[in-house]
């Protein structure tokens, strides 16, 4: 999966299944609303991996990198996605990736 395809998959996630919001620490977090995902917490990478059928992953860095690897994303891009969703840094590339995630999720 390429970078553009990841953003397309992210924007195609159904709003009836996931509720996305920006947490108190400015991190992007999704919660499952229906089905087996109900009550589970996701970040964008783990949500796409779950939707694609690669299993359930946690929201920590290790599981996010594992989900990215399952999707076929590069390690660098997966790390950038994690940093952007946890608001690790709002400078440079992380700021661009965070903006694209917010645009895809319509936040």
C-alpha cells in the first residue's frame, strides 16, 4: 500500500463505525461505535489495518508500527503517522501529515 492509497482508505472509513475526535493532549483518537469494534480505541493506522482485516492492534508505537507493516507501509512513514497522531511534534513533516490526516477524517 502506498501513501496515497493509505489516505484514500482513511477517508473511506465509515463514519457510522468510527467516531474520531481530538483528545485533550491533541492526539487524534477514534472509538468504535458498532459491531466488534464497539468500545475499542484506534489511531488512524490501526483503524485502517482493522478495517482491512489485519487484526486488532493497540495504540502504542510498537503496535502502530506492526499495523503499518501489515498494511505494507514503510517504517519511516508509519513512525511519521504515529508522531502526527500523538502530537509528538507539530513541526515539519509531522505537521503536514497531521493536516492530511485531519483532512481525510474531516476533523
